[in-house]
């Protein structure tokens, strides 16, 4: 069991990195709340989705350690995200053409 736990690619992320990411996430959350209160038409939803995407990328990369893992995990995560986007697009296409 020790050989599984002992990984050559151990990484230590300093606490200040987590604090910086937390501050960035709080800033992006506040920005998305402010943007949704401003009437920008279709840009309101687009901006909110872009900000949410940036926040999820930060969480995946830093808190879920995808930045430090093998590239195959990032590829698999990207594939799942693309699949989710395709399903949402198909749902919207079905809704719009009824």
C-alpha cells in the first residue's frame, strides 16, 4: 500500500496560492452579481456565463489539482465539459424549434 501512497510527483501548493484564488473567485462572483443587475440585453447572460466558466476553470485547475496531475485527466475533464455543452445546445435547439 505504501507504493501507492508514495508518488514521485507530489506537489505542495502554498497557502497564499489558495488565498489568491479565493480572492479572485470572490471578485469574479461580485462582478457577476453586479453585471446581472445591469441591463445589458443578451450580453448579461453571456457575461455571467463567461465569468462562471472562468471560476470553474480556476476551481478545476487549483482546488481539484488538475494543473498538477497527468494531462489525461485534463483531457477527460474537457471531454465531459464538451459533452455537457453539446447536450445543452441540443436541448436549446429542441426548445427553439418547437
